[in-house]
């Protein structure tokens, strides 16, 4: 096969790797959130969460899941695993910045939380990619 005929397939596999890694992050984060809501550790979904400790708890497992997402992206990448982890981090950074902007005027909790989500996206996915390489 020529180089041209393999590029669309590799592009599709790259997109699938990124999509699966992103979905893993979202599903794990929301499932963990739901468990904490059901256990009444977190307030109901429609209530703000101002307790810094609870926000730190949410950030901590999101960091772990983001590292895992970087690992998944690198593991499933058809080539250049660290680049895939990096791209996932950029996607997370973009969504994080959108979240910071979108929640700017809302009273959902401490302002540092959405900022921390955005700031940790890139280093955490990169770490996941490095863990895959080892």
C-alpha cells in the first residue's frame, strides 16, 4: 500500500484514540461525581459546592482520570503516542478555558476550581503519555 492509502486509516485511528480517551475521562468523572452525590458527600446537582475540601476532592480524582486519559490516548495511538496525549491535553485545556469563561458569573463554587481543571489538563495528559512510554 502506498503512503496515501494508509493516511486516512491512521487519521481515523488517531481520532478514535482521542475520542475514546476523552470519553473515558468524561464518563469516569461524571460517574464518580454521581457516586458522591448519591452518598450525599456532595450537595445535590442543582446546588453550588463552596466547600474547598470537596472541590479539592473532585480535582484530585479528575487529575487521576486525566493522567489515565493521556495514557489511553498514547496507548491507542497508531503513531506518536506522546503527540496524541498532548493533543488530548490541548483539547482539555480548550474545554477548561471555555468552562472558566462560561461559569464566570455563576455562583457554583470557588473560582479556582475551573481554573485548576484547565491548568492541569496539559501536564496530566502528558504525564499519562510518559507513563505509557515506560
